[in-house]
């Protein structure tokens, strides 16, 4: 037995209190950010250690215990989500120290108040993410969702300018609609089952009109917040027009938070209520997302818009887990596949948006047609972009490859070969729109456009995240031990193949 | 039909009415008001169903949920209104552009 | 406005949705389980006697902490959008309004204080008191030029963050004393709740005032009244 320390509290409150302090001492924002980022590493390691030693962790806040009080809960899925948040979060913190440095030139010349407000907003967003991943109470999740939404909108609006403000307004309205649907679902659940705790709800869940209405509402609301086709319209403008570190956080982390909730609700709470037909519907919408997002990415004129549409497409892959897990014995394969996908996509998309942001920062624009030969000016950044693209396309050796391999395996083993075709075609389309940018960026030209000097932190974080995405492919099945702790589905990871 | 069930049905109608206004009207202020009405609908459901047993005092947990929800709604509305003002200033129109990557 | 067929489809869908809700609500068990019994069983240990306050500040205090953080975030969000010169908001205050305010403002402060105190045994508490305080502050902002120009940096920031800091402090402090997060020692629960609520009241009142202003307070030339390095321009 590993000694139990209250790591969940540390993980939530470190960014929370740092955020408030960053507001009070606005000139120390960057330092507070770095302290938080580094301070979360031992906390997360401690929690993982405890998890491996003792199994899923419960923490009763206030000493009352569910259902009267609120519980914090950590199992394999939560810890992976927290680790993903920490990885991208540390990268974002260091990237932002370069992006928002007071001595920036060119596009980096920021108003002091941007600096002053970015750090509290970012740290509080981080706290919201951590709070969401550790919460085991549906109403607490609602408050964390709102915390996440408000901070994300504020960060998008921080870019200033008409397009960013429009995008932020749209994002806020859609986010509020999603949250209110979710809240109505929570209300129905409480009045039907008399508890707000995820665990107790799972135990007492029966197939009743109230639970059916609740899952419809919650799924619709959360799908809206995850930008599932056709409710994705708010995502491309928001992610493309936000400041560079913010785009990363939005694409890599925030959309995954609502998807994580969908996973929890579908696989752990509403197991008796979900129907295979709705699962297939979600899968079909996912397929539509993959194709629509890829086509729009092919047509996009701006680099950040291309990457944002790529997020729409990749979110489509995530929703394939619902039909894939319905197959015989393929549950755990699909489950680990989608978790791996979330993890590698977060790192790869993070690296991509960092690289795209650096391009925008250095050249002042991101029109793909005019970005010819940029690799000569920023080789490190373009290399990071390239290795991140390898993961997103799904080529070996990368985390994306392993994720797609697991999903393909569960599709074929479960007899649902049509999803496999979609996954493969999606990979081809992804390659197409990535190469659209590469062909211009890596072309050799005599006259290279001028570029502002780039802080090394920005280049380094992009490269590091890209390498992490590759590294996920190399470490392969090591994290599966963590996935299995508290996983709601059982079964072999790979069927008919090596684990 | 008891009074609390009636109020909760009214709450669900409010939710749908607000939803309709949100997607049907283009003016930002109407959209923000529509969200508020949807929120009020949800809160009405919470408060009215908390009193399903008229002999005893109402259930305090939904009341606490509504208080929390109200504060969250106020914060979100404040941000939405400030954003709407900003949209008005920067684009001189109180509506979001329709063709935005739709 | 959308074309008619699209509106018709939306209306039909929404009617179906409302029907779904109605079906769900009507099917709810009449005497289903709820947390009422648990709340009333434990209320003696919570330090207050009003059940709603007990749930808000003790049993589910963590939710309340996150919720006042959302309120705080709204301020950050509004401030990230631009600056406002507060005296520009003011209109010349009529005689009647000034006379009314001289009576109204002290009464509102007193009401806020009473609501805060009464929260322990009757409906009331931090949010209600904070709302009244916010209203008083807004009235003051609209009429008193001198008050508006003296909004200064550090006191404002401290008041805005006081609620969250005190709440987190108490919560983490109780861990230092060997308990869980936000596990108030039983004898001190009432006092601690009052302290938390007082700080929260001040924060909420100031937050509502600041949200009403709608932007970061700035001086007439557009610079924000804070000690800053270098030049600052208004956000365009």
C-alpha cells in the first residue's frame, strides 16, 4: 500500500491560487506560471504512483462523502487526462513566456494588459481542467465546465480585433447552450435518482424516461462543446483567431474535456440506457466530421484555419469509439485506442498550433499561398510541424499510428469493417491537407520573406511536443497498465495480434 | 396535477422557447436574453420539483444548485454583454456575420 | 431570419423536445429519494441552521468556491476587452436622486450586513448580501464623480480576489490541521462560514460593480491607473 497524500487537492488548487496571485501581482505572471507548471509534475507523479499502488482514488471533500458532499475521483482515465493537460500545459506556459514577453517585436508587441490578463486566465483555465478531470459529482462538473468555458472565451477575446471578438461571442453562446442542456440533464437525474454523485448514479441507473431525456440533453450539450459535426461551426473561427498559446490549449485540451465527460457518462453512468443505434449515429456524425473537416482544411487559405479544421476532423475520429466499443469483445481495444488518440492528438495538435503561431508571429501573416520557403527561416519550427503531422496523419512511429492501429483493430475484429475504411481514408485526406502547406513551406526559394526574430522558447516547445507525440509511438503499450485501472470495459487490447 | 409539476412543465416550455429564440434571431441582445430565459427555465424546474412533497419543507440541494447556477448565469451574461458591446464597436453591427465558415 | 421551412422544422423539433421533457418530468417518482434527509440529519454539525446555507457553504462548499471563481473570471474576461473611463459613464445627477441616495445607500449597506448575518438561520447569505452591496455600488458609480475617480488599483484587486483567497485559505488551512479539504472543525464551523461569507460578500459586491462598468478602469488619457512599466495605449 502506498501512503495516501491528498494529491488531487494540490493538483486543483495550485493553478487556482497561482491564477489569483497572478492577477494580484501581474508582473510576476510568467514566474507564477512556470512555478505552477513545474509544481504540477511531482503532484501528478505522486497521484499516478498512488493509483498504481492502491487502485482508483477517492477523496471526500469536506469530510462528508457522497452523496451529501462532493467527491474527487481519480482512475486511469482521469490520470491520463491530467497528464495530457500537464504536458501541453507546461509547453504552453513556456511558449507563452516567449510569446508574451514584454520585449517582443513585431507581432509580439503586446499591450501590457494582455500580459497582465493572460496568466491569470490561463492558470484558472488549467485549474478548471484539472478540477473537471478529478470531479465525481455531476453538478460540480457543471461548475467546472462553466469555469472552463468562461476562461476559454476570455482568452480567445484577448487577441483583440473584430474576428477574434466575433469568434469569442459565438463560442460563448454555443458554450452556454451546451452547459444549459447539460444542467437540465443534471436536474432530471437528481430528481429521478436523488443523488449527484457519478458512482451512485451509475449504481441506481435504470432505463426510464428521465434518464433517457437526461442522456439526450447531456450528450447534445457536450457534443456541441466538443464541436461534433454539424455543431462544429464555432470552432474554426475561435481556434484560428485566438492568440497562439490559446489556440493550442483550445484544440488540444478544452475540446477533449467535454469529450472525456461523454466517455464517462456513456461508459460508466448510462450503461443501461444507451442504445446501439445512437452509438452508431454518433459514429456517423464522426465520419461526417472527418470528411467535412478535411475538405475544409484542403480549402483553407490561412494556416491557423487549416489547423483548426484539422481539429474538427480529428474530433470525428474520437466519436468512432461509441460504435466501435459495441462490437463483441472489442470494448477495451476501442477504449484504449481512443484514449491514445486523445493523448497523441493533444501533443501533436499542440505542436502544430505552436508552429503555426510561430509562423504568424515571425512573418506577420499566415496566408498559405504566401508562405513559400518559410522552412529556410525557421527550420526547427517546420521540423516540429512535420513530426507533429506524422502523428496526426497516423504514420509510424508515432502515437497517432498506435491509436489508429488500435481503432482499426477493434473495427475489423468487431466485424464493423466500414469504420476501418473511413479511418484509412481519413488518414489520406489528412496527408493531403498537410502536404498542401508543406509543399510551399519546404520549397527552396532564392528570396525568402523577412521574419522577426523568434524567442527560442517558442521553437523549443513546439519541437518538444512534437517529439513527445513521436515518443508515444515508441513507448507503445506501456501506458496501458494505467488505462486499465478503473476502465469500464474489459477485454484484450488487440485481438488476434500482439498486445 | 400538483402545482410543482405544473411549474416544472412551464420551465421546460421556457427552455424550448429560449432555445428557439437563440437560433431564430440574429441580434446578439436577443440571443443573450434567450440564453437567460433558457437558464430561468432550468432553474424553475429545479426549484419547483424541489417541493414535490407539500407536507414537508423543500429539498435544499436544488435550491443551492439554483443559487450557484444564478451566479454562473450572471457571470456569463456579463461577459456576453461586454462581448456584444465589443462586437458592436469593432464591426458596427450587433449581429454576428452569417457566412463565417458555416 | 431563416426561411420558413427551416423555421418549421426547428419548431417541430423543439415541440418534440418539450414533449420529451414533459414525459420525463411526469414520469418522475412522486416520493423519490432525495438528499433532504441526509441534509437534515447532518445540519446540526454544519455550524448553521438554514439548510440551504449549510449545503452551499459546508456540504457542497467546493462548488461555491468554484462558482465565485467563475464570477471572478467574468471580471477578467470583461477587462480583457478594453478600457473604460468611468467618469464618462456619469450623467449629472438630479437633485432628487442625490437626496434619495443619501437615504438609500446607508439602508442598503445595512440590509447587506443583515442579509449576511441572517444567512445562518434564514434565507440569506453571501450572494444575497453581495448583490445588494453591488446594487449600492452601482448607484454610487452612476452619481458620484469623486468616488469614480478614486477607484484605485490595489484595493480594487484585493477586494476582487478576497473571496476566493479566504475560501481557499480556510479550505487548505483545514487540511493543514489534519482534516480534508474544506473540512471545518466542528466547533468552529459557524465562525468560519461567517468569515468566508463576509469576504465573499465584499468580493461579490465589488465584482458586480466592476462588471457594470464593463471595462478596465482607466484615466482620461486612456492609461490605466496602475503602476506599470512602459507606455500603454488603449486597446483598439
